[in-house]
């Protein structure tokens, strides 16, 4: 079992005396910077001069060029998008970082797959919230915490784990409901990618197929889409899983529903799903997924865009668009395109 810290077991003091540079003021950067400042930590922001930098200044932070912010701080939170991190690290941070500093990542990806290879004399830690940026900001304001995985890749000072736990606590994991779990860069990268390639991918494509099949069987698109995902019931079930356990939440469903789920659940795994999961895990562990994604970016994201186009062309999304227009919502085809790295 992994080591777990919560509540008063979490000592945030080691971070209170450090100067912190938050590199990147996006989803995680803004939330973590504001939470640290709230706890009395000295924070400066390192950012390119864009709208995110304007937001940081509007929030009352001083914004420095990335290299200057990194050079001056004891603790550097590297919170740029994963695709952007390697080039910015190579060109702006590597030349200025020095012995005695702690470099922290919120994801294990770039270190695990070798896209960033920091100098030997830095402490290298991971503080990875299992929470979107909005939750990292809002939950502590309501006195609630969230889970964070921490890991140490390099411990030059002998205090790297202590600093990682303190940082996790200071951004909000020590509040009730939160916890800090000892992990590693490799473990975090593996579970993150595994979730994305298995249940997250399967859920979207399975729900899509369910809708299409119901509509083909004569059900109205409105009823099919609302029943399958647009009602928000799925989100409520997700919340109940966190509170009552994966199958404990089934007690909230009717007996008819419980019987149906118990009857059918296992059969979905019989049809090759386990084999596919194993294949997904192997491609994550041997690095072939990371290699393919790196190549895709180098080659201009042609397949990425093609797959998006093909998916959105499906007839279901014409029907979704009509329903969502009447409900005043943003449909799949209108949702903002994914931010892709500038190169
Ligand atoms: P984000 O996409 O919100 O980052 C935006 C920031 O990146 C802005 O400050 C922008 O100025 C900067 N930026 C974008 N392109 C740039 C470029 N070419 N050069 C220099 N700066 C550039 O990033 P997000 O989602 O906060 O992710 C940061 C880290 O946190 C990643 O390692 C991610 O895996 C991790 N993480 C993210 C979570 C989330 O909720 N989004 C959850 C847990 C971890």
C-alpha cells in the first residue's frame, strides 16, 4: 500500500519559507498560485506576454519572463501544457536553473518518457492534483480538499519528499476531503494515460453507439440523447461513486436497474475488452503511445484533426446540435477546438 497523508499529518511549513515561481498561469497555474498566496507564500509568475499574463497582473501578481522567474525562485512549479514544456524547458529554463532549487511538475509525462531531462543537481518532484484547475481553486475556498499524488524523481537536498508533501498541502490537499498519496512520475503517467485510453475513451464511444442504436430503433433523438448523457445523470452517478463506492452507488438505483446492471455488467468485459485494456497498458508502459503522440505533433497533427473531423461528421451530432440549440447549450460541433501547441 502507498503512504497517505491527510489533515494535520500534513506539514506545510517547509514551503512557507520558500520563494515560489509558478511558470504558466492557466488551469493549474492560476489556481495553485492563488492558493499558495492565500497561505502566505511568496509567489511570482513566469509567463509569456499573453492574455494569461494579463490575468495574473489583474490578480495582483508580478509577472516576469519565464527564465527570470525560474532563476530567482527556490521552488519552481512548471505548469505549462505538457506539449509545450520540453521546448520551453530546453530554451529558457535549462540555462538558468541551478543547484539548490526544486523543480516541480503536475504530471509525470515528460520526465517518464524522457522529453525533459533536467540537470542532475536539481530536486525533482511531482505534485499532481487529481482535480481540474477550477476545483483546485474553488474547493479550498469552501474549506474542502482534493487528492494529490506526490513523487520524487531526484532528491539532492534530502528533503524532496518533505517539500512535495508540503506543497501538496499548501495548494489545498490538507483540507477535509483531501489526501496526499505517495506515487511516482512513472505511476502517474501510466494511470493518467490508462484512464484516458480505456474508460474515458470507451465511455464516449459507447454512449455514442447507444444513442445511435436507440434512434435507429425508433426512439426520438431528444429522448435518446437526454437519456444517455444530456440529462446530467451520468455526472450525478460519478459523484455518488466517489461518495459511496464504485458499486455502492448502485444502491441508489431502482431494484429493476440493479438487477439489469448485475445481469449485464460482466458480459461487456467478455467481448475482448480485457484484451484491449492490456494492449493499451502495454503501449503506455513501453512508451510507444508517447512516441506516436510525439511524432503526430512533429508531423503537424494531421491524424489528430482527421479523427476529430470524422467523429463530428456523424449524424448523431446533427441531432445533438438541434436539441442543444433548443436547450440553449453548446453542442459538440460548437465546442471550442482543442488548444494545440504552437510550434
Ligand atoms: P494550460 O493549458 O491551462 O496552460 C496555459 C499556460 O501555458 C498559460 O500560462 C500560457 O501562457 C502558457 N503557454 C501556452 N503555450 C505556450 C507556449 N508556446 N510558450 C510559453 N507558454 C505557453 O495548462 P494546464 O491545463 O494548467 O496544465 C499544466 C500542467 O498541469 C500540465 O502538466 C498538466 O498535465 C497538469 N495538470 C492539469 C490538470 C488540469 O486540470 N488541466 C489537472 C492535473 C494536472
